[in-house]
């Protein structure tokens, strides 16, 4: 990384270049090697640059869908000003930042993914007028484009406001003017909280937590049923994820020579080449680490004879993520006890997937999977029956631990702010996408199970689309049955 992020501008150069007295000075790096900028250099940097404005840009692929989503939002809150921020960069350490990801609500309604953006819906005679507030291209008059750590020559070119209007189909304005406008706003206002402190500060005397929560809940529930564009993106995410799992199987020998990190890095390469990122921290859990539900340290050994629980998903460039889990024998073949436990989880998943259909309760697939697992635990003598008693008391949860699935979309646990009555107590509809992921986990220190069970963790997870007449397994490209998994691994290693 280059060292001098923000050298100082000389007083005279800065004064001459600043278009407004209120403009904040460009920050100086304390230990930068250049003490300042001469007037001559400042003047030189202002000119001699070609016009790079982009013309005749085509709207983003989901422009029609984002417009329809904004229309639905407008209809729900007539006469109210609605403010949806993208969020800001977050510091990782000193002067380095985490990779930016726009808030889900903002990206869902605009398709834009740049930091500091804010979507504002102003009430109008009929519905709302939308404005996209963005940072314009970095300033060449005051030297921002080459002196600021977030200037164009340091982090890359931003779209101009005119270009943004062409791409997103929304009038665009300078976001630096927004706080003052919001502070002067009258009438009812709602804001999606937790993303932009400056926006919230400007609205602090105009909003209430209860009203803002209603906005957040609506935007969460709006994503319960996916449109055609979203389903296509989720299938892309799953298809890339399938290829990522294949990549991992091909390099298991290298993982054995190193650690779980090799698996993590291998899958990450596929995610970055074909998508935006991983949709969540990859779980690359070998051996007893598979019994830790969210094992993301990925620093343990990978040993032949153990199982590898790989829970990972590629996120597309439009933020839709897959969420798939397979539990694979590192050697290529399951041992007798591993196969016994794996096949039980597979049977439970089959029952769960069969329960996913329009008109069914969301909870049905969970109940179906849990019943199978409870039956197996009673059959194996690990818990005293009858099965109805086990389920009523939740005794199976010692070894099943988690719920059997969740909604999937732009967030891996999508629609999380939805009301209970529309989500877990709701009814499945065509267009909903959810995971079905039963598991059994026998901890290494669990003295209630035979020693041969201890340290074995198995989860199988697929992404299921509710269709008009049942369901479609988006991740069917990865084998699930134990014998098919072994044959698939052998072919990839062959």
C-alpha cells in the first residue's frame, strides 16, 4: 500500500483552490513524506486532464425491479418523507477501512452500492419523488482527486451524478447538501437506522424509534417473496458455490498438508472471481470443529479419516448469497459410524424438503426434520422415548442445536426484521427461498453418547425455492446422498 495518503496542501494553494469557505480542508497524514504542496504543483494538477465523462450508459439490469420496489414502499407510507442510507466506510485499523457493503435496504431499493449514498423519497401530490444523494466525482479544483485518501487517484473513479441518473433511473444530487436539507425538513419522516450517523443526527428531532422500526420491518417483509430477477441471482450464487465446493474437493490433499485455511482460501478465490465476495464467513470445519456451529477461525488441521463440514456461499455482484453445506469425508469414504450419522441427517433433510410447498406453514419443514432426528436418537438409545415426549420437551436439541432453516436472499439470514406472524408463524408462498439444514453434533466431551460418536458433526444444507406446485432445490448440482457424495469426490480427485 502506498505510504503518503494525504499530504498537506500549502496554505496559499488551499485557500486559492477552496470553492467554499465551509469546505473541510483535506486531511494531512501525520508522518507523510511530503510536507506540503507548492502553489505551482497545485495549479499544475488542475489542468491537462481528458474528459472522462461516460455517455449513453444503460440502466442496471434490475432497474425495473428497483422502481417497482420503490413504488410499493411509496404506497405503504403516503405523505411521509422516507430516508434510506447506504452507510459509511468503517475503519479496520488506523487509516485502513473494511471493504464497503451498502445496507441491504438501500441496495434493494436502488441497485447502487457506493458508500455515503442516501435514497430519499419526498412526498408528492401522487406518491413520492425519489432522489439519490451521492458523492459526485472527486474535486479537481481543490486537489481532492489526488490529495484525499478517498480521492479518485487513490481509490478509483466514482460515477458522476449524471452517470448515476442514467444507471439507476433516479435523479441524483450531491449528498453533502443532504444533512442541511434534512434538518430543515417538515412533516412526518422515517429513516432506516444504524447506517449513517450524520443522517440520523440531522433527523434526531423529527423521527421516533417506533415509526422507524415500522419502515425497517416493511422493507424486511417486502423481501420475503423474491421477484424473477432475485431468483435468477440466487441461482447464479448457488451455481458459483457448487463450483467452489468442487474446487475444495480437488485440493483436499493440500489442505491436509496445511490447514482449514487452505479450504477457506480456495473457496474465497471462486467467490471473488465469479461474485462480489463470500456471503458470510466460510465455515471450514474439519474433525471435531464440525461440532461448533459457526466455526470461522478455520485454523485447525485437516486429517484423513475425519469429516469436513463446509458451510459456504458465494455472494453475487448484486448482493444475493447462496448458503450451502456439505459434510464430506476427507479421505473420500465415510466410516461406518460417520455414514450412520450422515444418513440420518440426510433422511431428516429429505423429510424437511418434502414439507416445503405453497400453503404449508413455515415451521413445517423444521418439524418434519426434527421428528426424523428425534426418531434416530431414540432408536440409537441416546435419549429415552417415546418420540412425542422427546419433541415436546425438546430433548433432541442437545444434539441438533439449531433451527432447521431460514429465509435467504440479500442477507444470508434474510428478512430478519419481519414480524413473527409473517415469518416463522407465516405461510409459504411461491417465490420464497429458504434453507433446509438439519444437523447432528456430538461434542467431544459429551459423556452421554458412546465414544465413537464423539467429535462427529454433520450438517446438510440446501437452498430451496417455493414454486407454484412444490419446490425446486437450487443447489441440486451438489450430491447429497452418501454414496453419491463418495462417487462425486472420487471423480473430482480422479
